[in-house]
């Protein structure tokens, strides 16, 4: 071939090569599924006539057609033209205004997509200036989802901005504001993630779920509006805006709970170790509050007192006693705790569920809002829409102030004395959730947000921001009367002195008004030495407080229920994992494969225990909580001997090995049985460090200095909380109750033969505590809850007597889980000191009927609880 | 003969192009967690100004870990970092998860978690599961970098309607020893 011929051929090949490379690109852009489809999707729809707009449904089909018998969505003649967005995609960045300064999220705060199940599901884009798509198409629903999400998000931003400006700009300040001063600058007005000051909320409008449902996933920041064409061909959750608003309500709760958990340290934006969560177990009162408030956000946007008329059908949830779903059954108010297990669509069958219990919260909030609309002079003469806007502002004000304080992982509760803000040295002064190290444990487990804690804080904020400022027409007495009508006046004082603790002076609680100069940022001054505002007892006519002495284990019935079959315990552990609370088992020493299903506790088993508590009073106990976590109930025999009993320390510190003895609580154990007798001291100044009367101020287990050197020698903190189970030792004809460590030493068990030694080839873990060598209550499953227990009944009797089938279905939240070391000798007797309290408890939150609540550190000890001794014998 | 020369010429050009492309890739920075390092294979200065011994190739290091918690005091993690932490974590979770569909662990960050002065190497992850009924669930967690065990978990999925665990419909009970009448 000549060069000329080759050249010709080469050129020809070049042209072919270009065609091969370029043409597919041209064709692929037309086939891109994210692009607007061909004009056929638009040909059957009516242009909205609004630039960058579309025709949307403003409510669900049932409401729009005023027809509860609809079985298919009918959008004919009910769509309304509305602006969607002038962005190219269904995305937006969120803006926030703070003292007339405008802030915007760095990333998109919202993106609406179609199907979560499709990898890399993409965004649709508008065509020209129109978002109009064929009615009932996927794109139509994406546009509608965006409209409603954007609507409620904008409303929330405005209300949050109002709240922040109001609390920080008002005169006559009496309590420190919980909303952070730098809310806008710190990007606290939206969700954040590990690596971003603002994270994007992805909303999926056609989210396939095999069992039709809807959810909010905070770990991925996703809202899923369920769809399943096979099981529900005519229903998509996106068709019901009240459901969209409810899911967004969960997003807003998350934002408000974490208002204080992203902050600047003067140099950079930082985040606390954990985000606050409202709701830990399958059922707990925190979760119920979350659901009630999510419903309430739907009301704040729709001004309708029902949610889910279309998506939930007969299970639509009312938010007011007069709604048709109740069918006139509620004579007065949906009262706590009477209606905790109530469902409007099935009132004769009690069901412990957070959505049911949450109705008490939504009913109260809607009634409160209505009262404010009717009474406040600032509402007079306003249109319905304007009233709703003001009501929304007030609602978000109260909720944001409440949640910002209760969810604070920095444990400050406000900017008051916040060293990062006022430039003070980093002093360990804390006002909520114990301290910044243990705030997550305290707020989620030890002193979680229950009905009492939530409504007490709300009431405080109503007092200062509503009754004494925005709406004096709604007095403190009015507020207490309303709370009481719902059975929610279950606290004795407003705790508005803000008692906190300076960990450098553990015997002297600190108050906001007793600080060195009594001033805060901006020169706001607090009234010094003001006592806590007490509740007017005359207002308490429906709310019943019960003494904790009246709860306990029965003597004439089973003391507990146990799951110890292999299938049963595997199901239980699996359920916990799905609920986001996986437990981690010790290697080889306890495993479900050892479970024998004989309804006893046997060596090697992993068991779940539900204490069969009985209410011996004449009133219902509600929000019952059982704690199995480590707490301060033991004392060092010698305060100078603190080395952990483990092989490394036995070599060099054999004479200084720690020995723990049980404090005598409730008369047990006797001093002759090894119990340490002490006199409880309610005056903190009289409590001696390391003594039984001194609950740990820090909840530290190990002395960190003993672990940081080149050769760690683990040493206990002098007031270390200890695992709850002790062992009965019978030797030399005497019975003593001893620590698990002492017993395992007697048995000759090595460190690696202990539970949770973490000896996986890397040596025993440095934070190993031999006092849980034999019986270990598993973290993640070391607390249990019961919604309510009726008088003279157990929980199962409470439920079964309120159901047609007479069956009480124990839920996963009813149980705690324990590992039983396979090396335990059969016949060994254990006693585990669980602590129990409940929300409407008279003496669980303050001592001697006084107004001031216990300090946070008191919840590491005995005082707020009824100690339940659960004793059992390990049977082979 | 001439054609062969043309072919050789084309091949040489292609080879040169390959070499040049490879060189430009090597001058781009590698990115680790927040830090960038560059790998120099050929100094871009004249021979006279650079001694070979002056050319230093940085050693590949572990990514710098984020510090979570109070870090103003000296600390030393009490655990090591095991490169197989993820497979250990999957194994641990498999012991307590009986779903037919697998577990997915998405790694977000490596960190040192300091609590009460005690530091631990952890991996921040999102754990995703699919129930046998097909519905998904996720949560965030810190996983011990040595043992693969979950240290803490939070931010679980919130469903609208949920089914409780089905335990034996006839609750079994036993009467244990009570130490004292309550």
C-alpha cells in the first residue's frame, strides 16, 4: 500500500473513529432518564399559568372532595396553580434571617427525587419555565412533594428566626435563652452531618416499600413517602400532604434537639460527639412526644386537627377531642395517663404505641394554640391566615426553647457562661444532662425526656415567654389549668433557677443567679437568689402523683418473664438491631446457642428479662422506666486501693487491688451480709467523696491518668458506678453478698474468661471491669419501659384487661437483656439491683416533697428511684 | 519498508503519549482525610540545583483521625486499629441480626473518641439493614477500630406504622427468689 493510499485509509478510519466516539454521546443524552421525557407527558396536563409553577393539590383527596369514601385519588378540578421553584431542578438552598442578617445553607437543604430503590436516583428538571407534568405521573408527584416540603420548610425557618430574635432581643430577661445566639452563623437552622455544616434532606416521593409505610431516616437524612403498586395500586403516601408535613415534623424535631450541638470554638465549626435523639426504644415517652409534635407540625401548616385522612384512612389520627374520629367518646380531654394506649379507630383494644401516646401531646398543643389564638390581644383583628402564622411562631418558639435545652449535648442549656461564647476559660460548669461527656447517656437513658421533663420545661417557657410577655391574657394559672386538664401537671416547680454544677466544686451546686457577677452576654442581668417558681397546688385537680414506694415485684405472681429459647432470643436481638440498638455479645462465653428454653437462667445463655412490676397504689403509674445500667451503689473498701483486679496489676500492685462492697439500700444487704451501712445526706455539703451517700458527680469508671502512660495500670475512679448484679457467697457458714470480681477470684477465673473482656487476640481491653465478669446487662438493652400500669395490676394485666382478646403482647422495650457466663456454677445465686421510676411519680424527681428537682448527678445514685432487687439462681 | 517506518513512528508517538500521561497523573495530589500529599517521581528542576539525596518521597501514612470529645489534655488510645475492623463488625452484627438480606456498613470517618479522658480509636459508620418484610432501616454508630464492636449507636429510622416483636403469645414466667418483699 502506498503512503497516499494509507493516508486515505487513515483519514477514513479517523472519520469512522469520530463517528464511533461522538454519536453515542448524542443519542445517550436523549435517553437519559433524568431528563424531561418527551412532550407526551406534558400533552395531557393543563399548564398552571404560573411562571416556574405547576398545578398542585393543596390537601389530600379526602379533604379536597370532602369525601371520606374515596378509594382512588381524583385530582379533577381540585388542583391549584402555584409557584414551585425557579431552580433548574427540584432543589433549594435554605435561607435563615437573624437580626436582619441573611444566611443560606452552603449545600442544597432539600432535594426531591423519585425512587429511593434506584441507585443514583436523579433529579428531574423543568422544561422552560414550567413544572407541569401529566397528572398522576411520577414527575407530577415529585413536583407536589417539593411544593409541600418547601412550603413547610419556609414556614419553619421564619418561625425559628422569630424565636431566636425574640428570645435574644427581648427586655426583662429572667431566664437564659436556650436558642443559641449565633444560630444563623453556626448553621444550626438545618440538619448537619459529620463533614458538612448543612446536610441535604433527600425526599423520595415514590419510595417503594414492601409493606406500605413512610419514614424519616436521620442517619441518611431521607424522607421516604411509601408506594407499592401491587398491594396499594391507588395509594401513594405523597398524595397526602399531612403525612409529608408529619415527616418534616420529625426533621424539625431533630433540628431543634440539636440547636446547640454545632458551634464555633472561636476558630472553626465543631460538633458534639453525638446528635440528640428524641426516642430511644420501640416504645418510650420521648418517642411519643416526637410523634405528637410531628402531628402538631401538620396542624400548624394545614390548620386542620386531623392527620392522614387519605393515607391512613380509618386510622387517621385526630388532634382534638371534637374531631369525628373520636365519635364523641372523650368526655373532657384526652388525659394522661388514661388515654396512653388509646386508638380512635379501635378504642376497645389497648395498644402500647408511640403514635397512640403521642396523641395526648398533639391534643394538648392544639388546644393550647387555640387558646392563644382566642385570648391573646396580639391575635385580635387578624385574619385566619395571619393568626395561624403567629400561632406557628409561638409554637416553634416554645418547642425550640424546650428542645434546645433538653437536647443540649454540651450540657450548658444556654449560652450563659458558655466559655466558647464569652471567652471564659473552659470551666466544667453544666446545667443540663450532667456534663458534656455523659450528656448522651443522660438524655437518652439515665434521665431521658419523658412527659414530665418535657412539659415542665414547656411550662417554664410558657410562663416567661407567653404569660409574662407575648400574651399576658394567658396567665400562669391558665397554663397550669390547661396542663392539669390533660393530666400533665405532674411537676411541682418550674425549676427556673437553672441549678447547675461546677465540677471543680462538687459539693456546691451552682445556679444561674449565684454566679460571680450575675451577668450574661449583652449585659442581661438575672435576678439573684430567686427561689424556684412553684406550681400552684390548687391547680392540680386531675393530675395524680404517686409515691415510688408503691411499685415493686409481686409476691403472689411471677416476678419476671424471660425469653431464653434460641429462636426467641435471636428474634429479640434481631429486633433490637433493626430498631438501631444492636447489642454486642462477649466472645465464646455466652451465646444464644447455649439457650435451652427451660424458662430459667442457665450458664452460657443470653436471656431477655421483663420485670413483672406491680402497681400497689390506687392510681395509674405512667412512663415506667427500668434501668439496668451501671450506677453508684457500691463503695471501695479502701479508698487508697483502686487498681482493677487484672493480671497486669496483680504483678506490680497486688497489695492495692480494689474491693467493692454493696451499699445497704432499703435495708439490703444486712451489715452482717456485707452491706455498708450509711446515712443518706440530702445536703450536698455533707456528702463525703467516695462514700455511699455521695453519688458520683462525673459518672467516670476509670481514672484516665492510669490508662495514658506507656504502661497502663487501670485504676477505678474513686466513685465509679458499678454493674448492678452481685453474688451470694456462702462460706464458713455465713452468707455474704459480694462483688462479681470477688466471686470470680474465688473461682479462679482468669480475665479472659470474663464477660466483656474483649480478649480477641489483642489482650484484655483496658476498660475491662471484672464486676460484670459473670452476669452482664447488655448495653443497648439495659433499660425497659412500660407505658402505664393500672392500680393493683401488673403491666400485662393492664393491657390484657383492656383488650377483647385478653392478650398482652410484650414489646421489645419491655425487656432488658443479660449475658450469663458459661463458667458460672449452677446453684449460684445473684441479685441484680434494677432502678425503677415513672413520670407521674411524687418522689422520683425531688426530695422530701420539695420544689427543686434533684441535681443531674443524683440520677447516678439511689435517691430518685425505687431500687428493685431481682434475685435468681442460675440453673443448669 | 516505508510503511514499516510509519508504523514505528506511530507506535513511538503513542508510547510517548502514554509516558507523558503517566507523568502528569503522578504530579496530581493524592487526597487523604483533609490533607494532600504529592508524590514526586521526577524533580522538575535542573540537575545542578537538586541532589538526588534531597529528593524525599513521603511515606504513606494512616489518615489523620478526627478527634471527638475533649482533646485539650494528652491522650493515648486504649485500643489499636485493625484493618479488618469492618469484617469484624459485620461478623459481630451477624450474630444479632437474622435477616435474610445482608448488612451494609458505610464508612463515614475514622476518629479518636475521647470520653472521660479515655481515648478509643473508632470508625464512624452508617449501618443499613433490610427486614425480611423488605423494609429498610439504618442507624449511625461508632465501631471500635480493634474489636469491631459497636461502641454507640444513634439516629435510627422512624417509621409511621410499626409492628411489635412477636414473642410467645402466652407469656412464660417463672418465680425467682425474692430477697426481700418489695
